[in-house]
C-alpha cells in the first residue's frame, strides 16, 4: 500500500510552520460565531489572570458589575447612592458596610437634583457646606447644550457618556436615574437599549456601574422581589446584581436594604436578614445611618381584612388563568398552603 500523500498546502512549510498552522486551526475551531469553547481547565487558567472583584458596597455591589438599585419614590435612593459615591471617592467604608477598594474617581450622573437642591442636602441651611474629595465628580445635563440636528438623542447621549468616561478616566459610574431617561426623552423611552449600551461600556472600559430605577406602585404588605423592578423581565437578565430599599411601616424614619440579585457572592441579605437604616442628617450630610439587622416581615405593612379579601380575589383570578399554586404564592408573597386554602374556600363559595 502506497505512502499517504502530503497535503499540497504543507509541501512548502517546515515542521515548525506546520505546528503553528495546526495551533491556529485549533484556536479557530474553539470559536463558533458568538461562542468561545474551552475545556474547564482552560477557563480556570484564563480566570486566574483576572483580579477577584472587590466590594464597593458590601455584598450588594462589586467591581466590574452592572448593578441596579431600585425603590419607590422618596425612599432615599439618591441619598444612599451619593453616600456610596462619597465613600468610594474617599476610600472609606460607610459605617456598617464594607468597602474593599482604594479611593478612586466616581462619575455621578445626576438627572434628579438641580445644583441648588444638591447644595441644600449637603450643607446646613446653605452654609457650612460639606467638603467633597476631588475624586467625586457630579455630572448634570447641560440645559444649553445644542443637540445635533441629524443625530438621535439616544445616540448623542451614549456618545456623551463614553466621552466623559474617556476624558475623566473614571472606572466607577453611578446613574441617577434610568427612569428619568426613559420618561423624559423621546428616543430613550425604553431603558433596555441604554442598559445594553451600559453593558458594552462596562466591558470595553472595565467599569463598575450602579444605575438607579423607580418601582411601579407595589403592594406594601408583600416582600420586595425582582418583579418589582420596572421592566424587570427585560432588565434583570442584563445586570450582574441588584438591591432594593424598602420602607418600614413600623417607623417612618427607617429603611431596609435587601439583596435581589447577586453574581459574586451568596445571597446574604434576604428577607430573613435585611440591613436596617435610618435617614439622618448630622450637620451637613444627608445619609443612611446603620441601625442593625432584621427580617423584612417586621417592616411590611400589616395586612387588613380588606387587603386579605383583595389578595384572595387576586389568587382566584390567577388560578382561572391556569397559574400554578407555587407561582401564585410567590407573586402574592404567601405560602403555597395559604393559596390552597383560599382556592378551596373560593370553590366552596362558588367563586
């Protein structure tokens, strides 16, 4: 039987060139369109070269994460976000929370307050102003800026975001808030394209991004879930982590902070272990002041008989739509056993 003929492609190549060609071919075969394919050991070796993400705000937000902080209006999202930005800019942890990174620049995009409102929060009656570190960079939309005639607002916004990142060299972005951009601009009425762009910027420049968002009106007798994030079905899959602020109905001055989604840690601050704070202004800095820990149910609104009847009606309506008992229980924030009892009672009453 004759010797196998050498592929004509290799006739003019020496052994070293053939080996390199095979390696290039092997690497090429590990990429399939959008996908990179490596075995487990190769992924671990690649990951070893990346730094372990440090905490920016305890387990709620880590470096290189796109995170969303959401809550109802007037619960202090901006107050806490500015406090986090100030903490990172100084390299000093907020009392009761953790910060692992060193002092660094923070870009705080403020679409909520005017400069005078901002001054009021961080002064004593517009005197004795709080002194910020140079790393804290607050950004407003310039009301006198001329928008390009033939460029969509969303494109100009994204372009301006990227230019600001490049020119300042900041790696920490806080955006206050997504809801403003969605509601107030014709081209950015859907937050999803903006989130996609933020994710792309995060990867391109190695950023850590915290974006604030409002919740739609929610039942205050129920625990906070990912379903309370406006547009959650679209947005929750695009982010690395999320946490929320809840209002305490045991004391109007108290707030609780709860983890909703996490990537680099286990869920520590769930319904059974929320962080309790009070909103306080000692001297010239409005802030969240750490009080302790508690359970979410301690702070939920008490369920009245009218609330209970409304919830039973909602459960029966969901059951008519063939929603499972487990899903109904999760949506209403009660046990599956309670749902079974409500449905049984509804059937007996002919509902």
